[in-house]
């Protein structure tokens, strides 16, 4: 279930963009928010079909793009060419370790890496806005 903060953020964003606030868009946000892992558009489509069988892939992709623009969702473009999505609201910033064999994604938080990134912004005269770090390798399960 979505909280009022998420509904309000989506509503306000869509209003600013001159777009319609719909139950279908709310359902896509709800699926992304409830996702226990990084979901593909296909997985999001399957989850929405139970309540909204009329939602098509085009609606899913358009809504995911809007959710990313609204800052409610983050798109991970992985090396395997598959985009995955995760809920952005209220989460602690994290980076990702991605297995190149099975696609497993592990979220990692490291204050030392964050300090280094901040220092790199400062040393190079950049005003930080956002960053994303993805590290690719083979996970323990696939190494065996």
C-alpha cells in the first residue's frame, strides 16, 4: 500500500507536467515500492496484471519513465541490456554490485566510498547533484 507522501509526490509531478493522475500509474508505483528486489519492466507488468489486466507494456514503460523523472523510482541499466527498477523514496543512498553471470544485484553502503566521491566532486570543482556506482563481477554462488 502506498503512503500519502508517495501519492502526493506523484500527483504533484503529473500536475506540473500536465499529465493525468490515474489508478494505473499508482498501481505501477505500488509494485515498484513493494518490490523486494530490482524488478524488470516485465516483472512489473506481471505483478500489475492481477489488479489491472488492461495495463499494457507501453503503459508500464511510460509510467516507469515518469516515476524516474519524478524521483520516485531509479532505473538501473545493467551490462546485460536489461533495465531494472527500484523504489527511490526514503531509501539510504546505496551502490550496486552486479553479477555478470546470474544478474544478482547486491546493494552496498560504504561511507568511505561516499567520502571519496564527495572529495572528487570538490577537487574537480563540481557541484554534486547525483551519482550512481555499479560494480560488476561474479558472485560467490556463480564462482562455485
